[in-house]
């Protein structure tokens, strides 16, 4: 996902915050390990879409 797209900050259903730091990198923020486990599928979807655009 390119930060020039509409996805500069993504919060799918309030699940994960993605902040694009540069064209080729982003920062994903979680509160703790439990949150990572519960929101894994949403993170996987974001990563698949991002890698698919490379």
C-alpha cells in the first residue's frame, strides 16, 4: 500500500492503526501481545495488500 493512496492511516473496523512513515514502510501499533493475537487476521490482510502492491 502506497502512502500516496487513501490508506495513509488504516483502522479497519477500529482494529489496527497503521501509520505510513515512508513509501516503503509503516508503523503498526498494538497495546500488548493479547491484542496482536486477537487482531492477527486484520494485520495479515493489511500486509498481504501491501506486499501485493510491490
